[in-house]
C-alpha cells in the first residue's frame, strides 16, 4: 500500500495526504533546497519590510480585523499573524494603552526608551507599572551597583517605588547623586549615593563600611555594574582584557564576598542577584572579555547558591537580551545599524525596556521568590533561541516559496 504522510496543511479533496517538510526534518533526512535551486530569490527583508508583509501581504484580510489573528495566504496556509488590536491574550492588556497610561511615570522614573519595533511587537506590549504590591520592600535595604544609569537606575526606581531604601554605588558620584535625588523626590523613599570602583577591593570594603553606617547591611544586593565594548579579539590589549574582566568578574566577586562575609558574621540573610547576558552561556565573538567574565559571574553565583544557602543567602542570575541604554548601546552598537538586525531576529519584535527588567529583578529579589536560588533567567524576547535554531532563517520563506518547497520535497524518492 502506498505510504501516505500527514501534511502540515489541512487536507482538501485535491489529493492524497503527503509528507510535510517539518516531518522530514524531524526524521533527520532533508535539508531544504537552496534558493538558486528554487530559482526564487528570497526577498530582502528589513524589520519594516517584514512588518509590511505581515500587514500588506495579506490584503484579503484586514490587519487586526475581528477574528483574523492569523492571516491566510493560499489554501489552508496560516503563516503570518496580524497585529491584534484587542486585549492581549496573555495579559488582557490593550496594546499601546497601558504603555501610554504609564508613560509619564516611566519617563520620569526609568527614562524614555524610544522603542523601534517590528509589527509583531504589537502582540507583546511592555507593561511597565511596578508589578509587585506597593510596600513589598518596606523596611528593606537594597544595594544596586551601577545604579546611577541604565538598567541599574530602573531597578533602583522600581525597588524605591516599592518601599526599599536604596544605595546606588559606582565611580561617578555626580551621576549617582543626581539619580538618587530624582528617584527619592518621586518615590518619597531615600536613595543614597556611594562612590565605589568595584575593581578595587579596598574601595569596596570602604563602600560597605559606608553602607553599614548609612543603612545597615542590605537585604538585597544587585550586582549590575559592568563595562563592555565591541572589538575584534586580535586587537585586544592586555589592559582592555583586564579592565573588563576586573569590573565584571572581579568587581562582582569583591562586592559579593565582602558583603557575604559581613552578612554571615551578622547572621543576616540576603538576596544576591547578578545581571549577566545571554552570551554568558554561548560565548560571543567581538565581546570576548565580557563573555568570559560574565560566564565567570554565573559560575560564582551558582556555586554560592549551593554553598551559602545555609547562611540565608539566595543567588540568582538574570541574562538580559538587548535593552537600549546609553551606556550599553554607545559601546556595542555605535552606529545604530546592529539594532535593526537585532529586532528582526527577536521573536517578540522589539527590544526590552528597562522597566520590564526592573520588575523581574524586583520579583527575584523579593520574598515572593524566597524559594528561588541558583536560577538563571533568560529575559530576551526569545533572541537566544532565535539565534540558536539552524532552520530559523526559514521565517523569511514566503507562502509561495513554501508551495514550491513542499512540491520538491514530495517528489523526493528514497533516502
Ligand atoms: N542594556 C543591555 O542591552 C544589556 C544587555 C545584556 C546585559 N546588560 C547588563 O546590564 C547591566 C547594566 O548595563 P546598562 O545597559 O545599564 O549599561 P550602563 O548604563 O553603562 O551601566 C553600567 C554601570 O556600571 C557602572 N560601572 C562601570 N564601571 C564601574 C566600576 N569600575 N565600578 C563601579 N561601577 C562601575 C557605571 O557607572 P560609573 O560609570 O559611574 O562607574 C554604570 O552605571 C550590565 O551588567 C550589562 O552587562 C545590559
């Protein structure tokens, strides 16, 4: 009897069921033909052209029309989601509205993000209000290294809004003081600014002395300070290597060990959180000192999660994907060209926002997460898996090209 395979599309009366490409790939057999073989050049895509196709390519279905969450192009092929205008399925929130509602507060507290995005970002509007109940950090002290700018500033703003007394520490005292005043005046909770170069163990020890005098030892420690820049590895000087690894790995270790020892002596528990990056796991060319140091930070935190639970300490890690901050983007994407490519490959179609990661950091550092230790949380809109899957490029195949591909695959005989 002729073997009949399940098709990826609903069966019509037009013929026997046939094997779909997906199944072939699962069976480890078939590699898709090249574009030359298909004689169809793939369309050049930019984030906006991707969006244009999602909107305009399916002209039979008005984008966002009721009941048209999936756009059909050709019989039974449902490939391109159209932007939903109604409430988000996941959150019940209306895209845009919630962002607009919280904009004044967010721009005051976290700074405006000025997001550029692909059309599928409409499915994933950032909800930026503080997620935890107000008062979740009442009577708690939080140290945030690098808290004067970027993501550290956003985390400080959220913790302060939720009742924490925050201490922000880094090298530039004027920046720290400005941030501390701005956040304190908006939340009504004191934010202290303490100068500290985390590369210097003596400076770290003096900083912790100062913190003890100001607030007592903290309940929450967020190791967020970092340095990074893009550079071919053959151009790296020993000094460049040392600077980055000193800030990221040694700095995190000095802060963690100094506070850890004093907390242990005082029999006080604490939540430690390290901000690393998605390439701490995979490694990445052109940011090798950072990748190496962040991987070290992750090993440090996972090790201490195992060792210091007995002292009441939790250790967790957040790996952010791209979130535009002046500090990170000016050194990693100085021309802005890279950002477009990033958005194109992020399944949620946009960068993250500082307020979103601040909510996650607040949750991980709160007592709601008191059972969480040794966790590595990737927070990247799907970028990591999008980069990893070797067939993910097939997102750019059009429905017409899929018809051709499917026809070619069906014709394949034998192994
Ligand atoms: N934004 C992203 O897309 C992204 C993605 C993945 C991971 N991350 C991570 O997120 C964290 C925050 O980055 P960001 O984007 O917010 O960049 P940022 O604004 O440049 O923050 C870095 C902070 O580190 C402080 N710092 C640098 N060297 C220091 C030192 N020697 N001692 C003490 N503090 C020092 C800086 O303050 P001073 O200059 O005053 O010292 C600054 O406040 C970093 O760990 C970064 O690796 C960010």
